C-alpha cells in the first residue's frame, strides 16, 4: 500500500492499494474511493471482539474495503480539525491510542481493548479506563486532535500530561495518575485535580486541541436546552 496525507488542519489520507489488498475502518470513515473497491461489513473476529470494540468507543462492526480486479484507491478523512498519523504496527511495536482515535489500517492490524492496569489511571487520568490497542502487522492511521507532538521517552523518563492531551503511546510505556499538589492549586489553578503521568521507555504522541476541551470551551456560548 502507498498512501499520502494532505490537508491539515482538515486532513485526509489517500491510500493506493494493489488488487486483492484490503483496508479496514471502524465507523464508516470512507470519504471517496475508486469504483472497484468492494465494501463488506463484518464483526472481524466474532461477537466478542465486536463488543470489545464497542466498549473502547468504536463501532461493533468494521468495514472492509478490497480492491477487485486491479489496483484501487480509497480516502479516509478525519472527523475533527487536526492531524492524521501513520503508525507502523509490528510485533514488539504495539500502540495504545485514545478512544475513537483509530481511523483505518491494513487488514493485518488488529484493534482490541486495552485496560489501564491501575484503576486510578482510568477513572481520573482523563484518557479513560478503556483505550484501544493496535497490534499485528501493518500500517494504521490515527486521528490527532489539533497538532501532534512526539517524544521518545527513555527508560524511567516521565512526562506529566494534562487531561485529554495524550493521543497515543507505545505499549512499553506505563501510565498512572498524579494528584495536582496543593489544595489551592486544585481548586483555583484551573488545571483540574489530576494529571496523567506516562513513563518510558517508548514513544508518546500528544495532541494540542483535545475535542473534549473544545466542547467545554464552547458550551457556555450555546443556550441551554429547555
């Protein structure tokens, strides 16, 4: 597969696939495609995996697009202003991504649940108790809210991240919650009560404009429903 990413901050990834090659997407993200791309909706792994994807924030079903009778083209657009990043998934290089971050991938990539090992990290860290795990082999495309910043953390090196800003990390990283020090800081600092702490080794991808923060900023400007 060959791909091109264009159009930030409203990006789209265009994939050029060979005959018989299949791409998958979780929530009908196909934007346009050549006529020879055949679509099939499937649970892709059975009802158990389908429910697992639902709990991680995506659809129970996956759409599979296969190039029939020759080379094909298919494009997947992002659902929010930001970035699209291509991740190389391979054994030993699994990625953990935010809920609803998955856009599309090769058919060799598997999407599954990832539970935070520490309950506090899930309930208070802002990234959610359930995240998504990308494993297998192939290229996966994920959506980033806003601009993407990447950091390579060395063993034992940590990054303190405000709620919602963690987009993805390699599975080798660990995540926990750290309370903001000082009651005054918690109540009046405007940064919330908890921060997410990610520790290496591994790569982390941070996003500059979490959609949850945008929604909270705009909420006061919309009339309350009656």
